[in-house]
């Protein structure tokens, strides 16, 4: 007989919410306050989630265990598979020296660290977010930044901050498409609504990024370049989302922004070149940053060889993200396995849904269509073109696997924790606490999306989790359902920088192992501050003219 979720097990919403928050508080405190290693902190959070689910929420122990196991499998594929293979490619390019040539070519565009950040973390990262999502942009950009000499904290933290504005339309629009499909939103209407919220932040985030790195004065020294970057991303983001659809929003905006910035740098350069590889203020990783080196000149053939692996990667990631390609690959091999004793054994209950709804638990082994598989093929093809022998390729792969073993374990435990909170209903308790805020709901409903991404690591998962609740609450309060559905996604993007799996991806890409707590402490303020700004903007759209004119009803 299915178990029915209970969202207020003690008949006291305050107490139930406090209990539901325990697993998240345990994990974040272990990471950020007590400097406990990430895989141990994740394990502690998972144990706390199991105890709360079983003893406070009455979830049968076998269901709780199966939910955690189901989430662990999800952690390996697709997230862990992406991390492993992107680091594998990076290792290949480092070993044969081509990555050093890539660094020189990027330095040739500009030696200014601030503009390098705009080009790589914001523009290049947005392209990979649009094409693949699921941790790919942070893994790629953090690896490139650390190779350019940025300190590990700067490379990690700033890649996470930059990877915000594109997230709602990541992986060819998957979060928005899923929101519309699962909860009955009109796809074009909710896409347009998101496209009227995020462009403001696409303009703001590049300024925020450089301020976080170098300070206000250093930011103002390059404001023309930042403005070009932000405007050339925000305008296409608005136009494509409102008049074409969600699939190519990030890719088109990222390419336009990248080309615009490079073209602008041909006619403008800052008066002072910022060469510091670490962040202003207290950067505990500053000693590991590399000082700028004289830019070496390379032949055209050497530059082509250096860029070749990353161009191949871009093509493979883009192709692997196309729905037609995914469908074809899944047709070749994508067996599905309903989780025994968990699939359809849990009922999600009102007010989250209008009628009881069974939670499915089907694990799809879509190994061929997984983005990580496209990255692996790109890495192998690049290795062969770089004249690696098959034995050397295999050896490098297994050395990479050993290097990231604890990161993979952490990702598995994090996803186990997130999945358990979803199946036990504790995350819904947190969402309902926000939903009971009345006239302030536009602000707190936006933060609900932030919580969803922080917990699950995915804007798509947050939309699945809270998209229906946003629709019901908006209708009850006389607000536009499209406004709050979009707010869930737009607010959620700011939670991406503090979700545990993204932080582990960043620490792995920079090889700054066991410093996840440092990264979390650094990005947390930026995450909550930006989420609050999104919430304020949504509140203005809900109640204040002329912002109300932008709302799609």
C-alpha cells in the first residue's frame, strides 16, 4: 500500500519546518562552519535526512533507504559522468602542453584578468550552460581559469557566480520545457515571462562578478567592456525567449556576447591592466595562484591544435543536447528500471497537487545520450588527434578517475540527500512555509525556487518540485501563474552557486580538494543577495506600475 506524504507531521508548521531544515543545516554547517570534508559532510546530511524522514515524518525505513539509493544512481549519471570526463579532457590537454598554448592565446586577447573573467566565466560558460547544463559550464570554465593562473577560490567561486543568468534556459531550455510539460503552463508564455525577468540580471551579473573579484574601483575601470558584455547577452536573451522559444536562448545570447566583447576589445583596452590572479580581500588560496607570465607567441598551427579539443568539445556538447539526437541515441540504448519497492509507492498529497499523485521512481540508463558520454567521445577523439596512444588514453582516464574519486562519492551522497528530501516530503514542507506568506508571496515564492535549486542542484528539478505549488498559490492570491512559475525558475538560478554538487564540481575542476567549505562561505552571500533582488523585482512586477505591464497573464 502506497505511503502518503505528510507535510506538517506535528500540526505545527513552525516545528515541522524546523525539522525539515535539519538535514540541510547539518550539511551546510559541516561544510561551511566546521570545515569537514565534503563527502563526510554529505554523509552526515544524508544520515540526518534519513532520521528526520523515518522518525519525524513517518516514512517507512525501506522506502527511505530506496529513495536515497535511487538518488545515488542519479548522482553518478549524469552529474558524476560529466565531471569525470571534463577533467579527463583537461588532463589530456595539460599533459601534452596544448593547454599552455590555449592560455597564451587567451592572454593574447587580453592580459587583464577582469576581462578574461568576462570572456571565459560569463560568455563561454553561458554557451556550455545553454548546450549542456548539469555542471558542465562550471567544470569547463573553472578548469580554464585555474590554468590561466587564477587562484583556486577565484576560479571556483567566480565560475559559480557567473553561471547564474543562463541557468533557466540551460541544456537547450530543459528547465522551462519541463516546467510547462509537468505543470500545464503554456510554454511560450512562461518562456516569455522568464525572458522579461532575467535580462535585468544578465546585465547586472557581469558587474557583480567583476566587483566580487577586484572591487568597485577596479570594476569601474572596465565598465564599458562589462556593459558591452551584459547588454549583448541580455538583449538576445529577451528577444529569443519572447519571439522564438526556450531552446536556443543561451547559445545565441552567449555567442553574440562573446563576439561583441572580442570585437569591442579590438578598439578599446583598459588604461590599467589588472594582473592579480587572486581576489581582493582575504583569499585563502592566493598563495596557489600563478603570477602573470610574458605572453608567448605561437604559430597558427600550434594555436589550432590548442583550441581543437575545446572546439570539438563544444560541437559534441551541442549535438548531444539536441532533442532529435537524444531521442535517436535513447532509441539505441536507454533501458529503464523501475526502482523496486519505491516506484509508485509514495503519494504526493494536496495542497501541493490537486489530487493525490503517485511519485514515479524509474532510473533510465541513458548512457549513450548522457552529456558526459559526448564529452568522453570528444576527449578520446581529441586525444587521438593529439597523437596519444590508446594505452596512454586509458591510463590517463583511470588516473583521472582515481583523482576525482572523493568528488564522485560526494556527488552521489548529495544527490541521495536531495532525492530523499523530495520523496519524504521535507522539501515540500519548506516550500509550504514560503507559500503561507500572503501579500509577500511574490518575494518568498521566488526564494522557494532558490531553495529548490540549492537542495536539488537543478533548476529543472526545482521546477518539477515547486512549479505546481507556485501555480496553485498564485491563483489563490490573484496573481499571474506565469509570473510565479517564471519566478520559481528565475529565483532558482541564484541557488545554483550554493548547491552542493556545483561546489564539488568547482573544487574538482580546480583540484582544490577538501576546500568546499571555503567556496560555500564565499558564494553564499552573493547567492542570497542576488536571490533577494530577483524576489524584489518579481514583487514589483506583481504590484507596482509600470512593472506590472511586463507580466504575461
